[in-house]
């Protein structure tokens, strides 16, 4: 399993990094569009759609991406998308995690069917907007999520005793969440103090908001990376599956890899926009 995970990770990086560093923005956008459409297909499957219906939802997501390009790429044009996604994550995200409604049935299924299109389109535009600022900026936003995840894993292994959401993801602990938050703040503090590789999410936040509010902003992003992760975990638990799909050998599905990014990306762009 470890060998498979490593091989898959190397293959993904071999595509993602050259396109991100050296490819034009259009190539980056095309690559991310493929990722988003595949994630939409997995989202549909977790909502109980299968076969042609799930493929149809992915096609609908692709059409929504295409239609949204008419908005333009400027922050003013796409800001309403980011705001809509942020409202979903700030209101619906915590509500779902607390109340745990049956997401693949009744009104929730229709709601998430429609909301998913907005979330995926907003995610795509947020990544494009970040890439337009610079390669270091888009990578720094990804690093926030990766640090929160890695820090949580190791802190949870070492110190985790108090369960964060035992009915959704039994392995997650409050100590792990705190460890991920501290990892982000530690790296963020260095990046904000030195302005290394600017512009980054860290340098932009501290320049625009000052140290205190920049720390609060990073805390918000870490918190919602956890919300995104738990939200997908609840969808998978209710669907009775371990992974969103088997598209990425050793890693599960595409949605498993970007679940924490779905809320973080639009929120990050609103914070710096």
C-alpha cells in the first residue's frame, strides 16, 4: 500500500508541478478543471447517484465551469461565487456536522446536488485567482492545508486522547487539530516575518491585516480545512464507503485529496481580496 501511495504521489506531482511552475495559466486552469470535474463525479456518487446519473452530474459541473468563464477572471467578477461558497461552509458546514442529517436523502440531497456545483466552480476560480497572483501564492494556500493535515496526523499520533468527532471520523482528535494549527502558525510566522517567497498567503495577510488579524485569518482557514475534511467524511460514512472512489491508487479518490481545500480556497481569496 505504501509503495502504491508513493508511486501515485510521484506521478501526480510529475504532472502538477511542471504545469504549475512552467505552464501558462490556461494549462493550469485546464488541469484543475479535470480535477474538479472528477471530484464532482465522486460527489454525485456519495449522494447516491450512480452510472449515467453520476457521469451526467460531472458533465453538468463541466458545463458550469465553462459557463462561469463568462464572468471573467477578475476578483470583482468572481467574488460572488466565493461569497456563496463561504456562506455554505460557514452556515451549512457546521450545521451538518452537528446535526448529521441524511445527506443522500430528501431535501438535503437536492440541496447538495445544487450547492456542489457552486462549490466546485468557486474552488476552480479560487485556484485560478491564486495562480494569477503567483505560483508561490497558490502553493502557499495549498501548504496551509497540507501543514494542517500533516501536523494533525503527527500530533494526534503522539498526544491524541480527546476525540474531535468520534461519530464521523474516530481517528481525529482535538490534540491533532491543535497540532495542525500550531504547525501552520509556526511556518506562517516565519513567512510573515521574513516575507519569504512573497507574495504568499502569509505575506499578503500580514501586509493587509497586520499580525493579529493575520493569525486569526490563518486560524479560520485551519478550522475550515477541518470542516471540509469532516464534511466529506460524513458523506462517505453515510454512503458506506471508505474512499470517494478508487481513481488514485493508494490514496482513494480525488475528493479525498481536495475536501479540505473546498472551503479554504474561496475563504482565502476573500480574505486577501
